[in-house]
């Protein structure tokens, strides 16, 4: 099973989460602050579950430093109603967020949805790539190129791009993107899809003709522009 790293200064909560996740078959490691979490990172970690509010090095700063080296999926735990934390976390490369308090069922559902995105690569032949225009996506290697250059994408951004290139010219609703890519139903005021699309846009180089690659269809969703 997957190896999860818990980063949270609340030792009572981490102990409870470790029991829940271990019961579900996950291998779990703990770190009680951001510095310890960064030191605990390795190739063996499949997902990081991290709180925003921590002493010494808070979750946002830890995430920023983590993204300098690691593309490991990150699920942020945020205080209820702190939308600014969720937005900043997504901008910095978090894969999803979960407001406190949360149920065991919701936590496990979010974790499994993220891990499904990373495990899909093993279901595809390593030689196969999906190409659209000057973008090429290789699911098995979790790599994507644009104009021949390797893109530095998080797991969620990669999954989003893969989804787009399979449906060029199609209107993709936020509901469909949330369910099919993020693995969760779209809820009111959930900006995760918007933030991931925004991050993806920033990482895709400008088209040679200057036209947008991903078009926003107000009130409808997004579309990968097809000539």
C-alpha cells in the first residue's frame, strides 16, 4: 500500500490519523513540524498530508520548499472558512485541501482519489504518448512536453493536462473536471479546479501564434483550443 507522510504539530491528531490510515493498510510516517517533514521526504513517500497552521515553519512555507525538489502529491488540512489558505496552497502546488473538521470517510476518499491519479501511470504502456498540437503527454512516465521542452507539473496538473489533450475542442465543465480529474464532486465555492487550471496555464509556454491554449467559457467550463 501507499506510504503517507503526516506533517502536523498536533500530536494527538497525528496519532489518531495514523491509527485510521494504518487500519486502512497505509504505511504511515509522522513529522511534527515543517522542518522535520522536509527531512523525512524521500522517494518512498507517495502522499503528504500536511496541516497549514504549524510553528517554526508553517504549511505554506513547507509546501513551497517541498515543491522546489519534490512532485509528491500534497493534501493540505485547512481551518474551516480559511479560503485564503486554500487558494494560496493550490497556487503553491497543493493537489487538494480538506477543511477541518472532517470525517474519516471524507479524508480517505480524498487520499484515495489523489493516489488513483498517480497509480494510473502503471496501467499504460510505457511507449505510448498522447499528442495534441505541440503538447505530448506520456502517462506511464508522468511526463509531458510542450514545444519539445519538459513541463514541470504537479501530479494534479499532469492529470488535468492529460484529460484536456484527450478532449481537444470539447467544453469541459467544472463538474466533470472535479469528478474525473480531482475525484470529488464539485461543491459550492470550491475553487480547486479554477486554481489548477490557472497553474497549468502559467506552466504552458505561449503558442507561437499568440492565441490562448485553454479558453474559459464563462458559466460553462474550459476548452482546450483546437484549430
